[in-house]
């Protein structure tokens, strides 16, 4: 049975003030509880699509419709750069969304510490960003996005700058966090392998203007079984997504 859409884009287009048509005629649903990856070449509008859903920009045409009729307040956003405040500890960075909502300091600290522990940073609450590795700074950014307990988590190539070992570890941790929280995830990536490993569904986009040209289910079990990345099943799924991406780049 198909899950209901948490958010739906219907005929969405975005044209910037300089005349660039970033998106045109996008029809896409993000279904409750799923992990959706947006895959495509640079300039195809993947990040623009996330910003539309987050309400950071408005569509030039079409509409973005949320379940229940109104945009939920509990959307988490993880950017490609961790964007941490260098003058604040990991705990203070993680509790920032709660501080902005005027949550009591004691509750905010407790929730931020729990979020940091969930991403593997228990014991680093008092660490400064300069004292953390790139992977650890990204973990703080994820904790900050999760501290409000969002129903929808938007992630814009969060692991692109990391080495392969850290990227694999964070992929596994992200799947664990999704299973524990039940959060719906929309994830931007340039990697076929990452999109297949993480997702229940992959939307492939083409550029000029940005549009969805393929919508592919990933029929593999969660949690991913041991050895999944080196399995023939994984290779076959990656092959199908890669073929769709190749077609998108030629479109």
C-alpha cells in the first residue's frame, strides 16, 4: 500500500530574476515515512526543489501542497556545509532551533544532548567546532536539524565533502536515525551508489530546465543487510539508476 504524500509539488516552476528557469513542470510527491533521494547533474534544480519545500523560496508557477493543507513547522534542513557557529559549543549549536523557539534552557540542553548522543557525539557537548573533524561537524549539524523532532528532514548533499569511510559511516548512521525516529527524508546527492544505498525511492532529474525524468523504487530491505554494498542486488539496482541518470543527462 502506497503511503500518503507528506508534501506534493504540482506543476512547479521556478524562474529567477535573472531569467534562469531553474525548474519547469515538476510533479513530485514526498511520501510519509519514505527516504527519497534527488539525483541529477549539477544545475538541474535539486537544491532549489528542497528550498521550495522548506519555504525558503516560492514557486513561480504551480503549487507546493502539504498534508493537512498547511506547511508544518517541524522541517529540519541539513546543508552541504555544516554552518556551525564557531563561537558556540557543539551543545549550543545543537540547541539553537530550540533557543529560537524559546524552549526553556534546561529542556533545550537535555534535548540537544540527546540529539548529539543519537549521532554518536556523546561526550563532545563542550567541544568547539574547530576541535571537531569534518565528519563530526556534520554530525552536529544533523543533531541540530533533529533536535526539533521534525516530521520531514531535508538534506542537501550533506556528505559530499567527506572521505569515503566517513561517508559510509554517516550513511549507516542516517539509516539508523531514520528507523529510530520515523522521520521522512528528502536527500540531494550526485552519487548513484549513495542514492541506492539510502533510499526507498530515487527521483532522477534533468537540467535546463530542471525536471523529474524518472521515479524509481529501490526494492531492497531496511535495514540494509550485511554486505549489501558489494552484493549483486546492489550492483543491479545501481545499474538501473545509472542508466536513468545517463538518459537524464542526454535529455
